[in-house]
C-alpha cells in the first residue's frame, strides 16, 4: 500500500479552497490536518472551524494529527467536525487505552503517534487495538525540517512488530519527506507518507505527489 497525505499546514491559507481543490484532483488519497496547541508543541495551528471547512470541500480521508495535551477532551469534537482518522500522541496521555476507546466511540479510526525519541517498543501491546502508528521523523511542531535518517530503522522495527503480532495496523511517517527519500521510507515498511512543504511549495504539486507514489 502507498498513500500520500499532504499536510495542509503548508498550504496557502489565503487560497485554502484552491489548494484543497488541487488535492481533490490529485492522486493523494488522504489530507493531513495538524492540530497544535502551543503546549505539547511550541506552536499553534488550527482547530474545528478550519476542519469543518475542509470537510465541506473534499471527500478525501481527513487524517487528523492531535499534537495537544489531554487529547481525550477533544476527540469527539474533531470526529463531529469531520475527522476520519484521529491520531494522538503516546507522550500526551497517561492512559492511551482510554483515548483509543474514546476515538472508537466517536466513530473514527485510531492512530497513535510517537516522537523521534520514543522507542517503538512502547506500542507493543497496543498494536492490535489501533489502526495506525504515526512515526514522527522530525520533532513535532514545525514544518520544513530535515528527515531524521535513524527513522528508517525505527520504521523497519515497527513493521516487524506489526507482522509478528498479526496486527492490522498501518505505518504513517511525517517529517522531511519528498520524492528524494520516499522510496527508502516505503521500502522500510511505511504505508502512508505525510508531505507538506514538498507538495505545496512545488511548482507542480500534483506531479510531486505522483513522484512520491511512484518513487523507486
């Protein structure tokens, strides 16, 4: 499986409708939506009204990444605003199973994200309970960072854990991704690549998406 999930954090917010329309015509199957609270990460992005606007403009899968403290407080509202997948950070909650249950109850698919310093071993007992793991290949909170090369080994180890456990769980990777490294990230075991600047800053964004999908 190869899926590209362009992050609208890198879109032109003066022309958001235009950029979403471009994604609708592209080979991207998902749209990535980064929610930052200025506490869990040192930046602030956007919330429910923007998600609702994007939802009204697309039938693509809305892939919502919560980089916020106490995520369980907000999962129902994000699901109601149009999220298809809600991903919370393992590091942002003391009880991940409680958050998993809340997302399921809200009717969305469940993802758990881990920061670069968090080892994949912490997810071992949770893999069969979730739909996706989001591996951060940069420090969360800012766009435009360089891919951390050690993430490839992390992705590979996580893929091995998923296969060994028999879990039905996708691997998504976010940070520093472009057509230059897409092939190696897919080869390591990733199913979904999040790309922000490399898509929206490209002269031909749709072509850039296609290059990542077909990277060899």
